[in-house]
């Protein structure tokens, strides 16, 4: 059973074009586009440990689970996505 935050996150990641619906990982550029953040803010969040990033073959990727965790923590802290 999905919680309210899970439903909100699913709605945020779903697009009319199904662009990100079935993806497991996202590039930092895609995450910035999803969240409406500048790349510098995402980099800061990574260095602060707020969002986990994996490096695979020279590429930085953010898993769907890491994105869910970040958004859930932001919601739990009553901070929303405003950074």
C-alpha cells in the first residue's frame, strides 16, 4: 500500500510522454529538470549527503530509490522540496 508521499512522488515522476516512468536511474540533469533545481544546488545536496549519487563508468547517476529517500526526508522534515 502506497503512502501519500509515495503517490505524490509517483505523480511528480510521471509524465505525459512516459519519459521517466520506467527508469531506475536518472542523470543529474534529469533530476534537476524533475525538481526544478539548478545543477549547483543538486551538487551541494550531494556533498552534504542529502542525496546519494553513484558513479558508474565515469557517469554520475541517481537511483529512483535515492530520489524517493531524499524527497521522503524533505517531506518528513516538513521542508517540502524548497531548498
